[in-house]
C-alpha cells in the first residue's frame, strides 16, 4: 500500500516542500507520496483526523497552524512542548506525536550558511507566531543576550515574551526579552543595537497576498547586522533586497526549510536525509 505524508497549511501555493521531500523519498525508492493539503481553518481538525488513517505516516504543519494543532495531538516532544509550536507530526501506531524541527533547522542554517553564533549577541525578531517561537527558543538556548520582539499585534508579542521569560527562568538562562510595536522610534534603536534581524512574518512571501511588502525599509537596516528572512519563496524577498541596499549581510529561508525538512524526513522514515538531493530539488524548484 502506498503511504502518504502531507503538508498542512493555508495558503500552500508557495510551498516547495512536496518537491524536495518527494525527491528524498524517491532517492530511497520508498513507496510514499508527499502531498500538499491546503486546509482552511475550518478544515484543520478534519485534516488532523485524516492523519490517523493507516495510509498516513505524518505531516508537516506550516502557516498559520503551528500553534493551533497542539491540542489536536496525543503527545509532544520536549522541544515542541517548550516552544509551544509544532511543525512536524509523526504517527506512531495509533498516536499522533508533535515535534518541532524548525529550531534545529533555523540554528543549523544560521551557523552553516549565516556564519553566525548567537551566544552573547542581541537579535530583533519580526513577528510573534509559531515560527517566531521556534526562532526565539533556539536563540535563547544558544545563549543570546537580548531578544526584541517587534510585531503588529503588541498583545501577541507580549504573550510570547512572557512565555520566553518563563523559559529563561526555568532553564537558568541570562537573557533580556523586550517587546516593541511596529513603526515606533524605538525600533530603530533596537535595530542599531542588535547584530541579527530575523523575519518570522509572511511579508514578502510569494502568493501570500503581501508579496511586495517588506517589514523593514533599507534606511532602517544597519550595515553591521545579518538579516535572516525565513521566507524562502522568492529567493530574493523585498526584505533581502532592502538589506542589500543597506549593505547588510543576508540569509534567505531556503537552507532552514531544507534542514528542518531533513530532520522531519528522518523522523518519518528512520533513514538519513539525503541533503544534497533535497537541496538540489529545492533550488531547482525556485529557479
């Protein structure tokens, strides 16, 4: 029987996960199909229920459901539980288990492609959703000294900040977590004092409805920072274009996408992810 893995999100027109994950499955000759399940919010519960059928091995979860799926699962691994967001679901017998491979994927790309070590450094995080939760968790775990959350909804950012402060206290870390609304003078000050800017919003995403928008203007971006945009499609987002104009270093979201996908692949299949195959397929999909 052909088995299935899916990606669940809304919208999904931008997603290339089915392309590079299928390439990895085909590399091993597995009788598994990776499918896109574009799911509106009213259909989410039914989609998660569908994963319990014998033909399904699990799923990826993307915008906007990384937090919403938590109560629909049977158990969470430690990282997903502490982050408060799931991007990978694995079916083990009759149970749906939630994992967060975004943290590992984010940090691996930051080190390997960004040549950046977070310990003792300050970062500005744009957004306060599921991706931002994973990014903040990873940076704090690696010893970042200060995180400033910038979000359109201050209430959502403050909720995340409180959860992060609890995590800092629980793990005995030494880090400062602040919140700023978008488009206030304090944002420029936070940007000037940081060394890393991470866009965790969907602004600039192809087919996302706001693909021509950047969360920052070129004049707001200091030359000394690394600007890391988790949006991977298109490869050169409006934010990365603005950062290049400002003279800052840049890192797109494709490496994180592949690294987190590789970690998920290993959870589903128990096989080592063929990274070169996955990177080649992902790159070709965006050409």
